[in-house]
C-alpha cells in the first residue's frame, strides 16, 4: 500500500510541473463517470464530460453523440453541426482511411452519403452502401449492384457490378461479375475479363494477386500471369518483390518472374521488410540476411524483429528481450519480459516494454523514460487528427486512465474511466 501511495504521489508532483502552452487544438478525449469530454494539456476540462461518445478533433471539429445521433462541436464545446447523423466514419467498411480532403462517410436513415471537412453534406445520403474515394472515384451500391461516383456525386460507372473494389494508381479496379472477378478501367470498360475466383487491387509495383482453380497467382496490368509456382508452399510477395517458397522442407526466395534469387536452405523465413533484411531460422536460431542471401546477422537469437528507423531491432534471448543494431551488436541487454513485437521505436525515440507485468517506455539507450508502473499504455499517434503533431500516452493504472506527454511528464493523473482506452484503440 505504501508503494502505491508513493507512486501516485510522484505522478501527482510531476503533473503539477506540466503547464499548458495555450494551443487550443491540443485537446484530448476522456470519459468520466460514463460521459465524454475533452481536457487540455494542463489536464483541465475545456469541454465538460456530457456526451455519449466523442472522437478526436479533425479540422477544428470533434464528433459527438447525443441521444444516439452524431453532430460536431468546435474547440470551445459549442455545437456547430446539430446531431443528425446515424453514423460517421473516418474509415469505410473495408478499413480504408478517408482522404486528406476531409470527405467522410455518413449514414442517415440507412442511406450512405458524404460530408466535407465542415461536416456538412456534400453528396446526399442515397446509397445502400459506399466506400471512400480513391484516385477520384468511390464505389457505391444501389439495389445490390455496385457502380462508381466522382466527388460531385455524378455516377461515372452505372450500378451493374456484383462487387467493386478501389481504383489503383494504374487506373484499374477489381470487380465481380457473375461470380467471376476481373478488372475495369475508370470509364467502366472491361480491361481484364472476369475469369478469376478472387482478385485483389493492384499494388504499387503494378501487380495484383488473383486466385484461379484454387491457386493464387500474380498478374500484371495486361492480365498476364507473372511467375510460375516454384515450391510446395509459397507466401505473398514482400516489400522488395520477393516471395518465400518451400522446397523439400527448406525455404528460400523467388522474384516475380519465378526465378530463384535465394536458394531454399533455411528451416523457416520471414519476408523482407522495408529495412531490406529478412529474418531466417537455422537450427532453431534466428539471424538476418540481405536480398542477396548473405548473412548480415548470424543465426544466434531466439527471435529478431524488424529494424526501426533508428537502426535498432528487438531480440529475444532465453526469454528476455533487448535490442541490437544492424551489425548484430547488442546495444540494450536482454532484460525485459516483453517488447512491442516489432521492437518499434516511435518518432520520439521511445519503445514500449514490459517488466513484471507492468508497462513502461525506454529510450534508445535502454533508459526508462516512463517507468514500468502502469497496467497498460497506449501511444497516441493519429495522423489524420488535429493531434497529429502532439504525441501523448494514455496510461492505465488499476481501473483509471491518465495522460502523459511525449516526454513522460504527467498531463493528468489516472482519474478517468477505463472506457477512455476504447477511443484510443
């Protein structure tokens, strides 16, 4: 009990030293006694907790729910858009983020439409379902058929498709017609005839994954198959365009033409990441290879995560976790019970770790910036919100939530309802 009182006392003192900078856009949603409001960087309520739910501020407005309907308030808490929407989303039903121009999907009386950044209707709710805009067009459904509209709401491709996906940068979209998948261009003309059992959007390299006769293949924008299956088991292509294959129980890599780039020799592999390295396993130990198959880090660890931008990757040794540099040198000794699976360091140079069931954050030297005294911590990094340049932590202690700034200083001691974590997740 004395230890708990001491911890809370230290947190309280650190909170007293944090001052607000007067920037009204830095408001944080919290739940208190079942109602939602916003506090500023001093931890004081700017918008009193009185709403059924809220969301982060975006373009100076925040979504709030009153009597089951959604409206919007400004940074003073003044209601500027009356509660009238049954639903408002920053993402469509496929999880695609809405674009920077601020168009959001809304539902009114079971019909889908769009609002702009002022939260006013720009395309009236009239569709049975809708997706976000991608490359100027959005897929919409009317009477069980899908078509595409432009940003003015004009129908560009009439509703005639059984299902429609997003338009990729190459101007093609995967569509379903009579239970077969193909691709159309932005005028609605068939570009690749429907022949596949399933199909995905084209990636940034101009290839799309399709399924035909029970097998997954890749095609180019002309519909030509790229590469033939080489192994007994295969994965999808990774970030550098290589695919893992298994031959006689050993794993290697092929390129999109099917050419073997790294011969099957490993017990297991993990695809190449953005860092240009792939983790491989030999005799139960993990190391890292480059795209030529040369070992950069010899197999010696129980686990290796992806390298962060700061050049560090998480490793596991005998049940403890630490960090290595790109040469495989241990820079933070294995001492933590668990870390972020990818060992990720955020923009502020901190990484999440767990010790004895409690969570904290360390810096790149392994020093604790946020001591491991919390039951859970969530790092706030919503790039689409008005908080995009302010990085804070929501912390859970017992059943109460508090807020820390990006340096681990306290903004608000744990006092808010546990449900506050729901909006961050």
